């Protein structure tokens, strides 16, 4: 998944960035705006293209000792048979809804900080690496609630009661899920697990 995701992401990023430069020519967009647009497009395309693999990863991680799926092939067969093609894209709205702003914020923040911090010489890295870390923390914190919602939607379907946590609530849709989490767990529930990420 990560190999395919990265290949699609960087190919799309470069293609969109070049397309923007060609389109606007002399009246180029500011670097941060260009990075935001190219990053958002790259994230959306890569997430959609690799989403079925992400869904499978989440479902395998949610299994306990009693296996829901015996193998990768059987999981694909079971989802196709019991949930249809849409089953592979359960929660994709939250996935794209989180990755588009994430990649946009990440690349825009990175490009903004790269030059001012680039000249720093740090003990184990450079200012360039520091810019990447700061950009990643800001972007991930901003979009974390949508990432949490995506994971909760991915374990829905006919196998919902078979995972380690047997009492997974029934969630339907991004905004409905967000409302249920806030009602049951408060706003802090939307950030459950953030410190681990």
C-alpha cells in the first residue's frame, strides 16, 4: 500500500505543480499556494486509488484471536460477496476529506518553513528536516478527527461485531459519526489516540 501510495502521490504532486506553472506562466501562484493545491490533489488521488488496501489493513488490525478473515484473498472475496464494490470504499469520504487538507497544509507549511529553517545546522538533522517535522505535526493535528472517523467507518459492515471490540457502534456517514462521537465522548473523543500518532 505504501509503495503504491507514495508513487501515485509524488507523481500526481509533480504533474499538478508543473501544470499550475504552465497554466499561470509569468503570473505564477505563490509557492505556498502552488504547494497546497498540488499536495491536496496528490493526497486525494493517492488515497482514492489505494483506499481498498487501507480498509483491509484496518480490518486486519481490528481482528482478535478469532479471525474475521483467514487471508488477504479471502477478505477480498468476503467483502466483494457480502458488501459489494462499495464495501471496499467504506469511509472513503472521510479519507479524502482528511487527506486533501492534510497534504495541502503539510506541503504549504513545509515550503513556507523550508527556506527560513533550511540553513540551521542541528545535532542530528538539518533545518530542512525540522521544517518537515513541524509541517507534519501541524497538518496531522489539524485533520486528526477525520482520520479517527475514517477508521471507525472502515470497521462497519456485516463483520462489525466480530472484531476485538465487540460493541462498535453503528456509524453511517462522516457528519453523523462526528456527532455521535461528540455526544458520547465529548470533543476530546475526536482526538482519541492523537499523541500516539
